[in-house]
């Protein structure tokens, strides 16, 4: 069986509209958001293009469970999660190639 990572991510825009998603290919998915190529989507409508948070999981089911958990939170709790690892709301995708991926969560 192939080892496949999955990611839960939060992407935003200048106005800090939040979107929580899950994907098996974070780089590709962020590029899709940034290019606006996801037709008719929430992220296209609000031009969500800044990756501000992500977690890596070894199991897709764990990532989906975490996505559902975060989506159920109030906005203030999502913001606290982002700020806990990214207090300046930097676009984390701009740093790719300069650092390593985060450790795999259970």
C-alpha cells in the first residue's frame, strides 16, 4: 500500500475571509486557488489565495476528521489556530523550498 499524505489547510485573502479544505496535494491545490482555476467555487468568488495554515496527516481519514472539526469551530477559534503558528498571517506557500514540511500528525 502506498504511503499518501493528506493535508488540512486554511486559505484566506486580504480581507481575511477563511476557507478550510483538505487535499492530498497541497502545492497543486494552493496553485489552483491562487490561479482561480476552480470554477464556480467559494475560493474563486472571494479570491482566496494566501495559505495561512496547514497540517499534514498520514491517513486521509484523519485529515478529513480534522477538517470537519475545524469547520465546526467559530471563526475566533480558527483565527486563534492560525495565529498560534502564523501570527503575521504570512502566505506559507511563499516559503516553499526554503523550509521543510511540518511533521505528520496522527
